[in-house]
C-alpha cells in the first residue's frame, strides 16, 4: 500500500474534495521523529530490551476543508496516535510513552500569510510552491507535541534512581539532589 502522506499534494484540491486520509504507518517512516528517539536511546548504557521501536504503529487521520467562505484558505484538522520509546528524565530508564495529539493547520502562500490570519486552534504552514508533503506536516505536529522532559506517568513506575529522590521530598522531583554525594562515591 502506498503512503499517501509522501505524495506532494495541493491542499486546495484536498479541501475542495473534503478529503479524509486515514493512514497506518510505522515510527520508522518518520525521519526526524526516528532521529529524536535514536538520540534519546543512545544516551543509555545498555539498549532497552523492548522490541524494535521503529516498527511501532502510527495512526494518522487528516480531514481537509476550507477555513473561509471564499474558499481561499485550505485547512486541515488531524490527529496522530503512537507509542514511542523514550528515556524517563526522573529515573533515566527506558519506557514506552504514548503520544496522542490533535492539530490544525492552515495552508497559505506568502501573500495570504501576511494578511494576519488569526484562527484559534490552527498553525499556519506557508507553501512555497503550492504543494506540501503531508508527512512533513504530521511529523512536525507530532514532534511539537512531545514533552520536553519525558517521564513515567507515575513515580511508582520509575526505577531505583528516582526512588531516593522521591522519598527525600514527596511531590518534588530533584534529579540533582544528591549528585555531589554520588560523584564523591564514584571517585572513591
């Protein structure tokens, strides 16, 4: 099955048809997203025992319409659901992080983007040539939805490194609280 997200499409044509695209892919299909996961997992001393993270499924749904009654500004509403391999920033152990995001995108050219579009819930994507590769838009939206510091959903799920920190001050995460003691112990 061909990936419709890889084709360079005209958003105006998709909006005119009120196109709906549903696609099931893999995390490995998204280059930037894969690079982020690889860099995160490379920081581990040992690779995680989890299955191949690049084969994890990604579900995408995109719906196209017009933002305005004059049919000048194509809009896309979308959602993506996936599970990423990540490293918890509290305990520094790998875990599977679910990512579910919704997004809205307006497609404009340089002249329209200067008109000061203000549509709540939508980001503006300026097109150079009138065409867009939808995978780029989806990937950008997923990357922007990722947390800056991924952590397990609960401190109970964290490994032993976070246990001492959480016990010292319940409700407060202080990842460098006993760094000095650990460095002295390592030097001994």
